C-alpha cells in the first residue's frame, strides 16, 4: 500500500535556507549513521550545520561541549567515531566535514550524483550550472 503524503502543518512548511548547509541523504541510505552513537551524530549535525562551502569549521572544544552538553571525554570519543567512520577530518583547531564519495584512484574526486527527485534539494552550484548550461 502506497502512503499518500500531505502537508500536516502548511504554516510551518520547511524552506531551503539562504545560507549554505545541507545533510546528505546518503548518510541514511548508505548506512553511514550505523557506525556512530548519538553523541557522534549530534556533533556531526552541528558540524554540517556550521561548515562553510568546503566543509570547514573551527568551533573550540569548550564551545562544542557547552552546545552539546557533553563532557570532554564524550566529545573526544564522538569526534573519534566520526573520524573512524570517514565522516570528518580533524586537525586542531579545524574540522572538515568530508564528502561521502571516496577519492578515485590517482587522487581525483568523483562528481556528486545529481538527483532531481521531487523534494530533494540540490547544491546551489548544481542549480546554477543547470540554468547557465541550459540542462533540465
């Protein structure tokens, strides 16, 4: 049986924000989340939210501990899980949220797959390339 979706609260309909950030659906689809506990996932949510276009952010440990209500050891363990899972890189003071695509042999990076499924957001660069290049 197919479920018919309908908006439950139209006055609070989610819109894509003007600032840069997104959460990749492949985190769920490709089961990346199964390698991390809830503290690591909370840290990941903060990092993907505050990261710049290159995935970089530099929130300090004390700031992240306060934001996430974690003790130092919990934060360090959460960060280690994200690094081990290949979701972030860390070199004090910088975090980098990593692409979910693995590098190609020879060091290249694959182009991300672009989907036009309804309800799925696209990076602004992809949208602009489609407009300028006349792709549909």
